[in-house]
């Protein structure tokens, strides 16, 4: 199997509450994997375990295994900063820093000590091109990122992730703050990005998962109810609960 | 904005064009097998039917997946529904070609009945209707589709004429009954070929204009 990330028997507790129950997941390389399910099903929690964002939440306890290219990311010697560089994240609401467009994109480089202006310029151009922003923004790189419209802000956040050359991009409801046209643009961008990156997306929007993902996992109350090729999950799901959810009968 | 979805619609269209070409060629080969008493063409039709059957499954699967995953609307939705319906018509056309060569094979084993009379005219008309309806569907030409619809009445009339002609012939020569009946069946199959071409033409108008012209509607 051509897996970038393999999750096995993952249990996650917030204090005494068990949010994930023996969850399995295979994230295929250069494919889009969508996690769907009702609020509170554990999909965002699962996403955040993939680059150890949950480490920042007090009282979290994790059992099981998550392998990135065969290496356990919860191993004692794992460099968490390096991990988050390899597995980047785009959040629900665009969260550009209150800096210029250029400084947003080069932020990760500067943190890593890269001060060479030529290198930075090249990264800015490539990253903005990768996020379909270069043509619109190349003449205003010193403008504040906060002045951009929402969808450009969100794509700038994608560019900021691309700048550190990740292998995997995690996206947590990346379109929920966007209108349908901006959403369509992000979706097309994701389809373009998957030729170079592995993408995992959490979405409330089932249709979005159907449109863009190659694999879908349906989660309910901390269980991975069904996981498989998206075409199968949306045309002939095996589990009655998945059937009810994808056909809009859930609840 | 160019959509990835458009590439998938294009892929569906290419498969339909492939199937159209096969079905059209099968009708053509079947008619030639009959007229020229050519057994090699019989075999060609049988072989192509397998390909058509395979494509039917592939195209249905594509339509199902496109609808389930992309929630198509308006022209995209009509195209996918039209493609699924045309897919069924193409598969039926291929079956009719097989029916015709089944009869042709039987007839080849017996002496020729007589000059075919008006059956060749019927075969040519049916074949042309298939070709034109598929051309109209693939190239989105409702005008051409409407011409096909007008020709169906003529085909039905020819079928009645062929049947009358053969009935008369058989009543005068009882030894010709089995061959005559085989040709009546061929005529009936050709008439059905026209019906499927008509369906495809109606689908074309629905896909392009959003207008349902079946049963003299629209």
C-alpha cells in the first residue's frame, strides 16, 4: 500500500471522555482523504493527531500508533517542529499573521533561520504560484495580508504551508468561512495540489467530500464507521449508518 | 475557471463516442452481412457485441459516480442523464444488430429468396437514422436530431410495405415461408433500430435545449 500516514487502533481521551475509539486510517500518498461525520464525531480530533496539534490541549491521552512514512510520530525522539513542517495545517478561518503578504509566506523560513533574500523571493513566488495567488498579488507583496478578501487570505495560508515544503497538508473545514465561488476555487486548488502533496480534509460539507476526495472516512461517536474509495462510500456504502448520513437521513 | 469536473464529463463523452461508433458499425455490418450473404461480417458483429456490453457497464458506472459525487445541475445534469439513456439505446442497437445477423446466418444456409424488394431501402434508412442521431448527440445538434424524428414515420411505413410484400410472396409459395418469416423479423428489427435512433434524437434535444419532445411533447 502506498500510504503516507497509517493510523492503527488510535484511542484518544480528553480527560475521562474517549473521543476516538480504536480508529484505523490509511492516508494514501498524493490523494485527498476526507473525514466526514456529524459534529462531535471525532474527525477534527483525528486530524489534529496527525501532526500532534492535540499535544497542546491539556489532559489529552493517546494510545495506538500513527506512522508517517513508516515512522511513529509519537516516538520519544520525534522532533515535533520538524513533524509540523512535514505535516502542515490550514484552519477553518483564514489566520494570516498581521504582517505583509511576503512576510506571511516567508515566516516559516525565517523561523528556521533562512535569511537569504534570493532564496526567500524564490519561495514566495513558488508558494504563491502553488496557491494560485501569484498573478493577483505579485505587485503588492508588501501589502498587509489582513487587507485581502477571505478566500485570498485562505489561499495565503495555503501558500504559507507550501513555503516550508510539506509532504502532507491537513485542512480543517477550510471552506466553511467562504462563499460558494471561493469554495469552488479552493476545491480546484486542492485537486491541483494533490499531484504534489498528500491532503487530508475534515469537512461538514458532504458534497465537498464527494466532489474532491479520493478516499472518505465516515466517523460517528469516535468510531471510524466506514472507510474506502469515495466513489464507493457515496454510491454503495456498506454500513447502514453511512448510508443514512450520506443520503441526508441522519438525525 | 476550468473545472476538474469538466475533464470527467469529457471522459464520459469519449466513452459514449466509442460506443456510438461501435453500435453504428454493428448495424452497418449486420445489414451488409444480410445483403451480401457474408459470414465474416456475422462474426465481426458477434465480437463487437462483447465490447459494447463492456462499455455499457463502464458508462453506467461513470454516470452513477458523476451524479453521486458532483451533484451536477442544469446542462451537466441533463448531459449525464442523456448519456445514461443513450447508453441503453446503444446497447439495444447492438442487440438488434446481433438479431439481424442471426437471421442472416440462417438465410445464408438456404438459396436466396428473390431480390430483396424494398428491404434494402429500409436498411439504408435505419442505418442513416442511427448515424445521424449519434452525430447529433455527440455534436449537440438538435436540428439534425429533429430530421431523424421526421424519418421515423417513413421507416414504419416501409416496414409495413416490406411485411405486406413478403406476406404476399409467402402465400403464393409455401416453400418460401421460413425464409420469408426470417426477413419479416429482419424488417421488425430494423424498425426497432429506428425507434432507438429516435430515442437518441429525443435525448439530444433534451440535453441541448432542456426540452422533452417525447410523445409529441415540447
